[in-house]
């Protein structure tokens, strides 16, 4: 096994015992891990690129620096920037999101806990219970047999995408612009399943549960359990999905079964889905309360302390766009100072009515060509042919406007957890 094929950090984050077996050939007492033998030693030697004369001195839980130097890779993902390896969080650089439908290899990963290891798709069960007339437990095969199977392109964006641009810094993953994607998801409609279960009049909110575990290892704690109001849950575009881009879902994107609730913070789209509990009140699971996925209901000063009561749950995500071509830093030859700017735009539960491009710091704007979405809640593609008037430094800015005529701002008001940053994306271009 080469270090290209395995990812030790991911392995250790997911399942330390399995990682030990892979790296050391057996589960090692973590306090006395220093005795590499036989296959374990050979594996380690292959991974670092040579025999390790002093291997007996390697301490417990040791990951060789040679591996730490390698960029952290998530198998099946390509070109993602990893922000954190425990839990695994990775975003896609904007120029690698140029495809109209986001390939699985480029879809961001946002984990709050430890993903389940060795999932069994055939034995997987989903329970729908709570404020329903007929509680149900179904396998994925049952879902496919009982309900219409549909395929939709659905935009998914983390509520914290853009967090890194807040000043003062907000705690959490420092996402730049790439915690967003629009893959093609296949599954059954959440609304159909809820109708079949028969919502009682008392149904108010969904509550989502999955098979990932808390980072602390405490089985009584959940990494995350969020939900949405019934009115949003009944939207026809929400899927209980079992396929991503025509293949099984990537393990880090929630295989074998996940919710895709487009247009709202990605955290509503529960991965490794095992249970949907219908509640008679607003769900209060981990990451539903306090400051999580909530913003103050009034503008606050940067750094200001905001009382808990002033926070409101984030619902639809705001209008936003991403320039996927050119890559920031492009140099154009002055003999041919033209290029086609491309990208995508999306707007929570709304759609995009216009995208405008500026190369003069927002003084003047050029309307981009805009495609209709493939289906509601899919992102929309834009392109514009731009000519630069002379040599020098330019910034290409994109500004999307949604159907309600809300526009992306140049900068947005600060909020304590750094959510909802939909300020305009800018890329640098030099004409030389
Ligand atoms: N079970 C589970 N579901 C989850 C999460 C998680 O940590 N555990 N993270 C949520 C968050 S915060 C986001 S933004 C999306 C990200 O989906 P992705 O990793 O497939 O891109 O998954 C959501 N679903
Ligand atoms: Mo998220």
C-alpha cells in the first residue's frame, strides 16, 4: 500500500483501531506503540520511503513527519483544500468548481464528528417517527420501491462559507469561498415520505439523526442534530438521497443515505441519515440552539457580545455567486486582452435574475449571460466576454441579483459566528 492510496489522518480520525491494523498490522496498546514488526514495519517503511533504523523508538500514536508533509488527501476527492482533519473539513478552490454539475471529487466536506466506518448500504435503515400517524422504518430498497425516484441538481452551501473574510475573525472553519457545490442527487422526495407517514396537526419541525459519532467518543453525545420547519420540509426539491452524480454517495458526503435540503444552510442536509423525528416544537438538538447556525436579529458591532435571546435560526441562504474562470492571478497578454469570465450563482429558495460583472472596482457593470437553472434549487451558470482596456492590474467582480432583486453586497455586516457571508467574489487579473 503506498501513501498515495491510504490516508493515515483520515484513517485515524475515522477508526483508530483500524488505522493501527493498517499501519502497524495489529491493534497496538496506545501507550506502547513503539514495536513495529513484520508487515507493520514494512508498511510504515513503504509509506515513508525507506527502512526506519530507529523504529523501536517511535512513540505512541506516532504519525511520521514524512506523511505530515504530504498534503492531506481524502480518497476520492481531488484538489480540495483541507481545513481540518479531525473532524474532516475540506473546501474546493473556486477554479476547480468550473463544472456545471459539481463532480463528487470536488464536492466540499463538512463534518462535525467522526463519520461511521464500514457502512452497510443493504442493511441501512431509516426511521420516520414522532408526530406522524404511521411511524415507519425502511431500508433503502423499501424507499426505492415505495416512492418515486427523482434526480435533481441541488446547491448545497455551508452556512459558514466565507467565514474567513470576517474581521474580527469568527471562530470555526476558516472557509473561503469553496464550501459550496451543486451535484446531481438521486433519491426520494422527503415530502412524499412525510406524506406517507401522515403528518399530524401537531407536526412543527423535523429533527435529523445520523450515524456519525461525537469527537469526544462519548456515545451519549451527538455531533449534530438539526431540522427544518414543516413548511420547508414539504418542499418538493428536498431529497432523501442515495446517489450522487449517478453513483453511490461519497463516504464523506453521507453514504449510503442523506438528506439534501437545498437553499438552507448545509447543516440541514443530514448525512448518514438514520432517523427523521417529527416534533411538535422547534427542534432543539445539538447545533440548533445558542449561536450555532443562528445570527443576531439586529446589526451588531464587530466583536460585540450579543445576548442569546437575540439570535434567530438561519433559514434560506442569501444570493451569491462564484467566479470559476479565470483562476485569480491570471496573466493575460496585452496583445489579446480578452477572456470569458464564467461561474455559477444561486439564491437560497429563490432564483437568480441577473449576474453583472465589473472590472473597474464596481464603477460600471456588464450584464453576464445567465442560464436558467436545470431545476429549482440548482445553481445557474453565467458567462461574460470581457475586454481589458490597457496593461495593468484588474479585479473581476461578480454580483448576482435574485428574483426579489436582492443583490450581493461588497461587504457584509459582521456576526459572531461568521455566517452568511455573501459578499462579492473577486479575482485578480493582470494584463502584461
Ligand atoms: N450527520 C451529519 N450530517 C451533516 C453534518 C455532520 O457533521 N454530520 N454536517 C452538516 C454540515 S454543517 C454541512 S455544511 C453539510 C455538508 O455536506 P457535505 O459534507 O456533503 O458537503 O452536511 C451537514 N450534514
Ligand atoms: Mo455547514
